[in-house]
C-alpha cells in the first residue's frame, strides 16, 4: 500500500513512525517532512521514507503528486490543509484521503461556528459571545468582570487565545485581535468565553461519520515556562493517561460530548471522518469543552501513538471506509511522556540552523523515541529549523518512570539556545502523591 503523509512537524513524524510499522505499507512519502522523518524505514521492506519538497498547503501540487505516484491513502496532519479543502479536492479526483472535509473542518477553522454548534446541540461549554465589533465585545467582557478567554475565530497556529483576568486585559486583547489585526483575517471575528477554573485535559476520538471511538486522556502544557507561566505556545509537552478521570468518568464525559456531537453532525449533514480533539476543562460543575480541533494534537500524537497497539493503517482505513464499529482500540498499559525541546526565543522570534547533538544517545535509551518537529539536514548535520524542535518521548510502567526516562533523554540532546519545561506531568505527580491515584483509564473501548 502506497501512503502519503502531509505535514512537517512532530505530529507528522509520529504518524509516519507508526504507519511505517504496518505490514500493509510498501512505500511512504511525506510532504514536506523533516530530517527525522527522512530517517524512518518501513517494517515491510526496509525502504526509506521519502520526504518530498512540497508545501502542506500547496494543494494542486500535492494532488498532482498523489496522482502521479498512485498513492492509495493520503493522511493529513495539520489543520490548514483541511481548512483549505484538501479532502474535498482529493475526493473529487477519486483519491482516498484521511481527515475531515472542509465543512467538517470548520469545528477548528471557525471558533464561532464551533461555539454556535455546541450551544445548539447541548454540548457542555463555557458561557460565551461572538463578536466582530470591539465595543460590543468589550461590553460582554465587562459583564464577565474581564475574566475571560478572547479567541480569534480562525486558525492562528495555536496562539490565537488570550487569557484575561481583568477588564483592562480583556479590552487590550479585544483591540489586539479586532482592531490591530494581530492574527490577520483569522481575527475578523472573535469568541469571548467566561473564564473556567479547573483541570484542563485533552480528549481525542476517531470518527467515521457514524461512530466515534474515544481515546484515553492526555494533558498538554501550552505555556512556554514552568508552572504554566509565559506565553501560549503550540504545546511544550504532554503525557497520557492522566489521573484525573476514572474509566467510568471518562465514559460519562465522552457520552456528554460525543453523543450530541454525532447527533448534531447527522442533523447538519456534516460527514466527520478523522480525529475530533476537544480541549476539556474539568470544572466543579462538570466537564466543559473549551474548543474543538479537527486533527491530532501536537504533541498529543506522540504520546498516543507510542501507546497505541492497533495497526494505524487499519484504523485510518476504517475511519475512511465507515467501518470503525468493527475495530477495537487497544492501548498499552504503560504511560507515555513527551517533553518538547524548543528554540531559544520561542514562541517569539528565534534563530534557525543550530546544530543538534546527542540524538543517537537519546534514542538509544530504552523505550525512548525522539520525534523531530522543526529540524532540517544541512551539510550532513541535523539542525534546528523551527520553534518547537524535538518531542522527546518515553514509555514507562507508570507516569513517574516515563517522566524520568524522558528527562534523561532530554539531557543527552544539545543545541544552542535549547529550552524546555521541567514540569511535564508534574500535575499528575502532585495528584497521585497528594490524593492517591484515581483508577486510570484501561483502554476499554468506548463507542458513541
């Protein structure tokens, strides 16, 4: 089976790594890929994964490539190609592709659309308003005493959310997005949500238009610095599973979110095939959806795919074909922790081209995989080529073990200006130490 993966980040490296393990795969390309992806080999025939110099948003050239190479399944990693309609384009040309079509991708590409959908179909979420006028937006924010999240409607590389704790901060955020156009056309409209207090976790479910299969929980770390300080980033690390929901609580949370979601999609004639990834706040009054994403999270993918026992090709194939009800998701009992190593200055400006040392030593540690995100090959040397550079990921018998191995691997990797958070999974450690572990998710299949 010939596969094409679209994207160049840590999520795409994890997808390629897992897909390459399938005995179904005979040839695998990634566009544009990165230096780590180019090092992967297929389990079937030891053939190298080939990186193709095509941009993830260059839809016409990606289509032409898939047609020329007779690609049998294309797997889309990032959000932008989905929002641009790559799935619709490929399907129109009789090519099989995995990911939500343009209409379904609106759950991520438009926070206004998503908020209205949740309110219409009774999906638990924050009190919110949607605005294009700054004065009206400020009036609503004042009604919340300025304690709110101000969100750009469109895609903004995971950085279009400004958390505010006062009216002054809210007014500044509203002006920044609506007036100063900090996020360009993505901020032509905004959503303002009441500030929710609680523990934030990530959920993922794979969907085939009729069925949604829920993954175990994970937790991302969006802020750049330890203790959830600093600016928002695309994600500085994650782990799975979390100790904050038992199996029964996770199943109940899934029912409250995915049953009305699937029902709403059926009513609105939205054919959602791909990953639905809601960010969840576990509040005192129950779990509430902060926002939806319409693709695998990054770096959540790294911890999920190191725990997933299923053949990923078979799983994605069932999602495309509408046969997920015949698949049982299987998960390793071990925990997984991913620590992101970023360029100095990220999420602000940063330099590229810094040589990376110690990758082989890190990968040599047991149950460890260094996923590349922003890397490139220059004169035979792997160098930095982005803000988030690596996702150092480790499995362990429990979170404490996985955390220890991940950080041991991080210490073996060096590049000029490297920075990383030293508290990935610390909230889980605190919960386990202070309250004793809740019954963790066992990976029992949950279908909606």
